[in-house]
C-alpha cells in the first residue's frame, strides 16, 4: 500500500518541467493578446507632454494603427512580449513554488491566506525585477510607431533592443522603471487574490451561483476589474518612465511619483486610467489562455512521459 502510494507520488513532473511549461503557457497566451498590450501602451503614452491625444478611444487606436502601420503593426513588439513572459512568468512561478513548499508544514498543511498573499507578492516582485529589461524593450518597441520616422528608435527585435539600449544608454537603463514595475506586480497579485476570493464568496451568498466554472468566470471578471482599477496608475508611471528620453541631459521624469503628478496636472486625474479597456480586456483572456495551454502541456507530458 505504501509502495503504491510512493509510486503514485513519484509520477509527477519535475520542478524544471513545471517552470518551463509555466513560461511556455504565458508565451502562448501572449501571442493572442499582444495587440491589446500594444493598444494599452499607445493609449498610456497618448497626450504625453501636454500634446493633444493621438487616440480618442481604444477602437480609434486600433483603426489608426491598422491604417498607418498595417496588420503587422498590431504585433509590433511581440518578441519582447514573449521574452517578458519567458523571464517574468518562469521566475515568478519558480519563486512561488519554492516559497510555498518551504511554508508548507511537515504534516502537509498549506500556508494560510495571508501567507499565500505574501508569497504571491514576493514572487511577483522578484519576477518583475528579472523581467524589467524585456518590459523596457516592449514599451519602446510598441511606442515607436506613434513617433515621426526621424524620432523612431527602430529596434528590429527584442535582442537588438537590449543590445542597443546597453550600448547607447548603459546597462542600468535596462532596469529603468523597475520600482514601479515591481510595485505593479505587488498590487496586481494582492488585488487579484483578495478580490477574487471576496467576489466568489459574495456571488455564492446570493444563492444564484454554485461552485462551478461559471462562478469562477464571473469572479475572475470582477477580480480583473478591481485589479485593473488598482494597478493602472502604477502601470502608466512604469510605461512613461521606461519610454522617456533625455531632454537637455535630464530625464523627462524624476520618478514614478513625478509621472503621476505631471499626468494629473497636465492631462487630468482620470488620465491615470488611460488604456483601461485594453488592459482589462487583456487580463482575463491572458489568464484563461495561460491555464488552457498549461493544462494541455501537462496532459501531453503525463501521457507521453509519465504513463508510458
């Protein structure tokens, strides 16, 4: 009996495979949602520096990009988006798994809710730090098409971007905006955990829902709404800092707080939530697609490597 239990326990994929599949699942989802990321970044940069807004709405942004840059323009920065997932998602998953196992008691009792939240925020912040270079490249590549030809950076792919940034601006520029990037990861993880469990409980208390996939979907959509609203001001600070240029030898912004103050002063308070629609529209599908890809890869691995 004990031997069969040990055999069953042994038939699980190793940690390295779990991390690999986590990163690949995130990359697969990015292929589908990259256009939404592009629109979100363009919206956040629209109207920067007291200029007139280039895009009135998300649909106007999509139409303008398609008209001026073609269908391929919608996928500008895809290589950077894929590298971001490969670095951020894999690191976050790895750190979370290691910390979760360390905090699990000897009798198998998992960490409580608050400890899970702390682990999630720590893993998210660490992953965000590792993924910042790819994030900087992504912001710059997706922003390029809105500039006049003579002002464009013209990165051909993410590796060309990373090499040129290092050579032209110094290696530390790759981690420009890492503080708001890490702060966003902490806010996202905290907001998602808290709002999802609360939404799920509130919906079940109405008596109209049972614990099934429809409940999970509705709770996820509410959680996504809360997470988007909470994290967007930090996200716009990150986007502006990572895309900024030096003006007369000085950076456009001193820090994230300076970005927020200038946006409110020059563009209005609600400009902190520019790009809300594509950000929210991206959050749900990316999560769902990531889990679909992850489940399929795990299923494939079990069939061909564990059960064979």
